[in-house]
C-alpha cells in the first residue's frame, strides 16, 4: 500500500525512499531548535531543505531497520543538481507536496527564529 507521505528520489543512480513520518518530524524540530537560521520568515533555505530530505531518509531507514549509508551532504548535492533541470524542479515540487501532505509533519509547529 502506497501512502501519501513517502516519495523516492535518485542519488548516485540509486533509488532512495523518503518517509515523512513522526521520526522525521522529531528530527526537524530538533534541527530547527538548534539551527533557527535555517528558517527565516517562513522560508526554508537550501540547507534546511537538505535537512528535510535527510530526515525523511533517516525515518525510512529506522522504520525498515536499515543502516543509513547516505550523508546529509548527499542531499545537498541532490538539491543543487535538481535545480538545474525541469525534471529536477518537478521532483522538488513533488517532494514539497509530499512533505506538506504528511499528517506527521506539521511545519507550523516547528519553531523558527528562536520562537
């Protein structure tokens, strides 16, 4: 059964499944508490976006009991490359819709700018 809070991206020609569940939500809350500069005026910068992807990856690994092999820097490179093509931009749009559609990640509850 496919659910609305998962998506698959490609890193190094390998499919990487992302799961935006409660584990990812907890990771993001912790990250933003420690690095509030990642979100400013409701805008998440590229570093913040890489954390969102990485949190989804870690969530998937924990649920499936898989040892993570990718680093957050791999997701930074993915984001940089995706911005260069129309196909990549479409993938980023799909990821954004997936994150926003997840019942487990309430971005409005993630504190930013020290709030």
